[in-house]
C-alpha cells in the first residue's frame, strides 16, 4: 500500500504566494518592457500610396533619434539638457506630405550633389553634362527630385554598444542629369557616448560627381525656442569661400580674420549676423562654406555649438574638407512644424559637412569626381552633450 503524504498548510501557502509573485512579475514585465533600442514601424504614406517607415534609435542615456525612409530623413533628435530633461533639438514636421514639396530639406540626406552647381553644368574628361536647375539658374541639393525625395531601403541593426540603420538607394544613370548609376548607402549609428555617426558610401559605373551631406536644422534650446541667435558657435576654419549673388563660390579662399565669418573663438550666432558686410548681405545672413583646418586625412573637429540657457552642446567632427553653416535665413513662417510650431526666420542652424559648392567647376577645389572602381567614403560624427 502506498503512503500519500499531505503537505502542510504552511508549505501550500508559501507555494501559493510564490506563484502569485511570479505571475505579478511576469505581468509587470509584459506591461512595462524596456523600450527596444532600435525599431522599425509604419509612419505614413505618400500621396501615391507608397508606405514610409520610421526607424527609431535609442541609447541608455535616453537619447533618441527618429529617421524616416523617405529621404533617409531625421525627424527628431531628443537629448538631455544640463538638468537631464529631454527635448527635441531639430526642426521637422509630423507627417511626410510637407517633405514632398518645396521643403527646406529638414533633416534629409541631400544628393547626388549637396549644395550648388552653377547653371547646372559641369564637364568630366571633356564631356559636358546639364543638370536640372531648381535654385534660380543653378542646381541645388541634387535637383528637382533629389535624394531627399526618394524612398530608401532600410536595414536596422543592433550591436553591443551601438544601434543603427543603413539606408540604401540606387540612383539611375541620367537621374536629374547626372551620369552613371550611383549605388549609395548612408548609415546612422547611435552610440552609448551620445554620438550620432553618419557614414556615407557610394560607387558608380561611369565617371560622375558626388557630394552627400546631412541637412538637419538644430536648435539646442529645444522645441519651444524661436531662434538660434543666442547659440554660441566655434568653427575650426581660417578661411571661407566667398560667393556671388547666386551664392556660387567665386573661387577665392578668403581669410576670416577681421570679418563676421571669424568663428575661431566662441561667438554668438546673432552677434554679427546682420552686419553691413557684403557677403552677409548676399547670404541674407550666414549661408557659406568654411574651409576646415586640417592636416592629413581622418576626422577633424569642424564645429562646436552650445546653448547658454539649457547647457546643451553639439560637436561636429568630419572627414570632409568643408562645412556649410546656414542660419535658416529663408524660413519665413509658412511651414508649420512638429506640434503646430511655426518655423520663422533663423529658427534653426545647419552644419552641413561637405566638399565645396560648385567644385566640379573649380579645378583648384578638392575634387568631387568619382570613377568606376573607386569608393566614395566619408564620415561625420555629431556628439551631443550638456554643460
């Protein structure tokens, strides 16, 4: 005969309590899971019905970057101020539709050639090419339908200390007038050091020109700030490229000494932005290329910006030879941004790492020609902080 031993009521009670605690912990874990560090979700649809996705990158410090597949465009960057409070520090819009029109390239990857090419014309090896013109008589940021108005394929990834996404786009031979099929990729990587690293890569099957850049409008004071005139900026450059009335470089590499373009020491953006300087008047403020000080290849410090009120800081390093500093001079209040905010003049500033504008027509400038068998490869690092 088998003896059946009944457990004591105390043992049964302990078992019941343990099971209950386990269920509560499991339930709590299901209700409040830690946010995924990289996600891809539906965002919106274009007027023709094509879907646009959203990739969100987060790190343990709370920094969050949201990027849509249309234009590989950064929609928001949330970073902490000196008290730890998070806020969005870039301009943008809540839906995709405004980006499809005459948008000011907010947060987009611009190409095939970032910045201007005079009269939309250039030559390679004696062969002349004519590009689409969309900035008066000139070609700007890739033309009428540049890289900012294309849907990119996306591949999110996650590593031990980083998360990111690689966007890819194949630009057809003849697109916007450019020769050669250009295979392009742009990788955004968010690190635990609060760095957003942008790696650009491209190859071609015919000689062409390429100059990719990123076009976020920053406002380190946060989402409720109206302008960036109080932001303090340093640019590591002894020279800049003066422009003509069409904002095309004259070819001169002029010294910044004694001009409003001298940002070699920390200076408020608004300190000299409305001066009587002829170049300031041509740009309606700052909209010029600085010739970065560098010795050799590799990353060099390009610029540093800080907001006195919030303490937020931004450092920009790049492998590129130039930096376009633009102060949102043509924002006019006609664009309603995130949360119903109206973006007026100088609501944000851009720090576009690049080769110089109109380089294909200036042999003395660093070349932007890419040939079959060569690899276009550049890197820019944005580091966010607070002090």
